[in-house]
C-alpha cells in the first residue's frame, strides 16, 4: 500500500513541507494560548511523528514560547510571513503538532477531539456529537490502538537514539 502524502506550507510560499501519513490524532484546541498564537477561535493540531515531516522548501524559524506548565513550547514558523507551521510541546523531539490549516487540503481532516473547551469562546458551537473535554483527556482511553502503537514506537525510537548517542 502506498504511503499517503499531504503537502502544506506557509502563507507566502517560502516554506513548503510534506506530511507522510495522516496524523496519529487531531485536536481542536480552544485554550487561550492557541487562540492568541493563531488569532482565531481555536487551532487544529495534528499530532504526528517528527520523522514523517519533510521540509521541501525553505527553512522554518523556531521560537520558544512560555507555557503555564513550564515545559518549553518550540514553535516553528515561516521567518518571512510568520505563519505557524508546527510545534514541539515539551521539546519531545519525536512528535510534532502540525497546524492542519497549513495543509493544501485541510478539509481532508476532522478533529478527533475538542480540548480546553472550558475556555472556548462562548459563541462558538461545537459540532453535534463532537468529543470534547473541558481540559485535556486520557490519551490511552481516547486514541485508537493503531495511533497508540505509533506513538509508543516513535517514543521508543527516540529513546533508543538518545542512548546510542550517549
């Protein structure tokens, strides 16, 4: 079976990337940080293994943002137009949160969950039947088995790589 490929990029076209497969899981995040960073009522993040993202053109810039948790939030963006492309929350290194609206066909993806709805804008209705959580959720309970296995494998590959380099 051929791998799925999804192309994306920034507003000005200086950065283009390819996403090799669908994300493991997709969040519509309604937290205040995501709203401020995106300038919209929420952001849609696709959680995917870092090694499944290939930069095809340009070089994203990176800035570390402060978080309430104290963990680093590394935001990759186009240095020319400022479009946020993806984040590495907690500096994991093995998993990115791709801004799904930067894909050429974002309509191909629907959020699996809506999170931090306790702080969502009150005038924004959620789709009927949407799985929503006032804050975060139990990943082991919500993620499909295949996605959980992908997450486990990516984390294991990263840990093995760190041991091999030390």
